[in-house]
């Protein structure tokens, strides 16, 4: 029988918020154990620094400019096919809990579904009151009828006790699927989409207390004078003025935010531990491909920026990625190749013995040295978060040690960023206007044009020469 697949995804977790990536401030023993038992990809890039475009790339295996979901609030076109539909058609029992975000969900709207192949669909766009279809609130109602769906009540859902918390709900529903709800005559694909460590920055108090008294590292300072002006604007007010900017936070508040962010990750880690224990108890671990990752990162005060938006720093677009499949991947493997979120769909389909679809490559072949990497990564921002006026359009190319970020002259002045990540891993020295680096910038811009042409959507069949 083909392998089971368990995909665990967080929301807004930057790559460095994990002990396995060298962070000695954060407590993530279960995810660190998962990394020790499988392969950790050191350089995984998402296709967009905001939720919906990135998640659409995961589910279709296609770049943002190919699948068409270019911004939050934009729906994935009906003709796009999700890899989960391929699995369901091949006999997999497919399920999901938590966020999905392939269509608009603003103002309490339920999310329009495509033909996604999920038999089990326990959906909630976020943990807050709104849609009547919010499964987290239905669960909460069985435990605390006075809390669930209490519009107008001053309830801090982010800081509810652990037994009522939405991360516990995700863990409970995943464990329930593994132990009770799955079809035992079929292989399964289950996606556990955690909401955290997304802002607002809150967590159960017993988790926050673990970090509140620690001397946590301060944000990476930066002089934004040499950076595109949109970053100074975002530093003053995030989300095009819809959220607090870095400059409004005191040093004490920034430390409290980091403590809460780490606390959210540790709570998720505990729930991942429960899920992995359930796999073990069911005798499923050896036959299950487990994937852990996140849809994009969080600036957390680095470079005088909060949250995410029109920025392509490592903290925004580089995410954790761990794969464990004991019978196929040697434990303790680390892979430094540049990989992308579009690679996950073809990896899962190939593992299931199916024809891969999309524009990615099989990561298992890469991890086992059966295939070489492409050597570059692409990320796109097309005014994709809260819209700016005039719109902001960015394209990032990572190749070798170089990162190029182009701010396109569609409405703003053309400008950009160029970093040598070997010499300057914190991305402090912008070489865009440096005459000594003009040739490498030109070479990377020309290579970016080639990448964009090579990844255009040419899926329409050509039936004749004319």
C-alpha cells in the first residue's frame, strides 16, 4: 500500500523559530526530534510572503504568476487542480483541519471550496468569531457554551487556557482522525493547518511565562535609508496602515511580542508531540511521510519591521521544512539546496506512486542524492497583502549566495535590493546601487527574466502548428 501522508503546517513561522535551525532560545523538543529522525531543509522559500498566494502554490505546485491567486482576498481559479484531488482519485482518504485560505474569507464569509478531494473538512479560517462554519467554535461550544461565537464579548481567544485553545483543537482533531475517523482500508492524507504563530501576539499564560523572564535576543537593527522607501513606510505602519508599525513599539513591548511568539510555537510543538505519539500508538510511523513547514515568516522587529508585507527578507520568505519517512530517508539528514513550496505537491504525489503535477521537483530524490537541485528560488508579491496605493509589486530571486529583490516600476520608482548572503547573512548592506556589483545585479536581473519566461503557464494544449 502507498504511504500515508501527514502534512503539518503553521502560519507565519519564520525558519529560525525552531531549535533544529540553531535557535537556543526556543523550546521545540518534538519538532527537533522530528528533524533528527528525517531530513531538514536549510533553505526553503515560499512563493509569496503572505498567506493565500503561498498556500495556493503549495496546493497546486505552481508559481503565483501561474496559478493566478496573486493576493489575499483573490480566489483560486476553478480550473486549478489541487494535489489532494489526485490523491483522493487514487484511493486516498483525505482530511483537513484548520485554515485553508484559497478563497476570500473576509467579514465572516465562509470559504468557497474547489473540488479538493477532502472527505473530512474541519475548517476554520481563523480562531475568531465570524463565520457560522467555524468548526473551532463548534468544538468550543461543546466545552464552554458561554465562549463560542460570543460576538461583542471581550474574549482573548489567543490567550485562552490550553485545554480550550485553538492549537489544542487542531491537535485533538488530528489525533481523532488518526485514531478513529480515518478509513482504515485506505492510505490517508491529512493536513493539520495550525493558526499560530500568527499575530495577535498571545498565548496561554503558562506558555508565555516560560519566556517572559528570559533575556531574549533583540531585533536585528537596520538603517532603512538604503532600502526601498516602502520599507520605511511599513516601519511606521504595517499592513498599509491597518496594523501597528515597528516604530510604535517600545523595547519592552518588542520583547513581550517575542516571548508570546515563542510561546505560540512551543504550544504548537506540544501538540505536534501528541500527534506524533498518536502515529506511534497506531503503528503508523514507519509507513507515514510526515512533513512540517509554514506558509511564510514574520519580521518580529528585525529590520525595523513587523508582521509581513512588501518585504523579502529571510525572516519573511524562508520557512522551516522537515520531512520524515523512515524507510526512505536517512535520519539526521540536512539538505542545503535551495528548495521551494511548489516542491511539496510533486514530492507527495511521487511518494504516493502518482504522476507529479505542477512546476516543482521531488524533494525526496533531492534528499537522497538521486537528483540535483535547480539552484534558485522565486518569490512574488503583487500588492498581495493589505493593498497599498499606489500598488507595490516585488519579485525575489535567490541564486547561489545572492538575493535580488526588484521593486517594479509599475507605479513606484524602480528600485530594489541586492545582498550577498555569505558576506552579509543579516541583509544589512544593500548593494543594489553599488557600482562594484553592477555586473552581478545585471546578470541576476537577466536570469530573473529567463526564470519568469520558463515558469509561465503554457499548459493549454497546442493542437496544431497554426
